[in-house]
């Protein structure tokens, strides 16, 4: 069975998001990787007697997608800061697509999604069939997704992402810091790969 390994991210110090907050957040990500591997191993073990282990199997199966999605969403999240901040290029293919899809108001729209009450993820997807963006909010990281759509931008708005720096009511300040630190080249590359 394949065992996933936690990725290492080449992150600069972020403006408005402390090194300690990033360190704690990466530790949480590493926990998702560890837990997914542990659940996967237990499922193989419990499969030897599905009748005896029916309750344990059902609980592990429910938990498995939570751990996997936590792992993958955090990989998208941290990757977006690698290489340091890079300004959004309005003349790039992604910039042109945003202008058509959001009429110059993408940042405000996406920040509003991230600012919704409650923890979760604000996620921007791209539907290669409909040739359009889909933005959504997943209150539970394993529910509420646009299934099969590749992710362009992932914003973690669970409290662990901002409480150390801004307190429980600091989500808005954290979102501003998140956007300030984005390397838009990462999202432009993701979008370009979706066009192939």
C-alpha cells in the first residue's frame, strides 16, 4: 500500500502571517498525512473480517476523506506562497478569464466567500467542460466540493489559520494578509495546465 509523505514547502516569511502560525499550520497538515496513512492501514487490516469490524470500518471510511482532503487542500494552500508574493497579472490568461467571469471584482467576491460565518475553505475551481470558474465554500473539507473540478486557489479559513496572529475575530485581517502574500504565478500555472 502506498504511504503518503508530507511535502516540504519552500516558504518565505509571510507579511501578516507569523512564522509560528505557519509552523503550527504545517504541523496540522502533517497530521492529516499521518492520519490518512494510519486509516488506510487499518482498513486493510479490518477488511479481513468485515462482519466483525463493520462499525469500525464504517467510521474509518467516513473519516478517510476528511483526512485526505485536509492533506490535499493544505498542499494547494501552502504551495500558493512558495517563491514569495507575485502580483496578479491582469493581462495573463487567468487575468483575462477573471475579467470575463468576474468583471474586475474577483478579489472582493472571493474574500466575501472566505469571510462567511463559520470555518472551512473558500475554493476556486475551474470547470474545463463548461469553461467557467466555480467558487464555493466547503464548511467541512470533505463535503461541499465541486467534484472532479481542479482547484485554482484554496483559502483556509478554519480558525487554526488565523487565531494565533489575529484572535478569534480576526478572519478579515487574515484574509487580507493571505492575498498580500500570494504568488499569483502559481495560480496562473494551474490555470494554464487546465487549458491543455
